[in-house]
């Protein structure tokens, strides 16, 4: 039985993720921000209202968080910028990652009515996962530091629930 733990992210997790980040995530971070991925994960962590880490069998799988767009000016129903970065360990624990995502993702909508961000079109696994989670993607357009094509997205609890109802039983 795998040991799965979702915990509030720590600075130690930030350092570990910065060192072990999956290559597709590194490329996406560099394309969108122009920054070293280690700096970008620290800045994402520090800019988030809330951030979490997923570990399976002691391995850091991913970190994610949400930043308010308008710094506390909006009440519940606000729009948040959601982010997630992964390590190579996600490949060894795909099933555990998917289970954890389905347990935790809906709780984000208790604070934020709509989540937004963008995914590098080269990051095909992230795009497929986003579709499974109900992300509503726009057509690719140049975005970020490198001007590469990204797909902007929004997602609400209703989008997530609709996507889950359309998937075949697990």
C-alpha cells in the first residue's frame, strides 16, 4: 500500500522541487517567465495564498498553489491563478497522483470560484491532465517571456464535475 500525503508546502519542498523538477515543467517555466526554474518555484510559492505538496512513499511528486489575482480585494468567488510543478517521481506514481488530484482539486473551489493559468503546448501530459480535470482551454497563442504558444485556461467546480461525469468509470 502506498503512503500518500498532501501537506502544506514548505520551503524545503521548494528546494527539493527546484532540484528535481521534471524537464517538461522546466521548459514551461523558462518559456513563460524567463527565470531559472528554481527561482520560479520559490516565487510561485511565496506569491501563493495557499500551497501544498504531494508525497507518495516519501517521494515529492508535485507542488501546487493558488495566488489571488487582486490581493484580497475579492471575497469568496474570487479568481485565482493556479500552478502545479512536478518531479520525475510522478512517472512512478501516476495512479497515486491521479487519486490525490481528485481528492484535493475540488477543495480549491471552496475559496476560489474560478482558477486560471496557461500551459505550454509542448507539455502534452499537462494538457491531457487538464482536459481530464475540466480545464476549458483557449486556442494556442504566444505567451510569456519566450513568446511560445501556450493554451490559456479557466476551470470552475462545474467544469470539473462535468468532466468527471463524462469520463468512463475508473
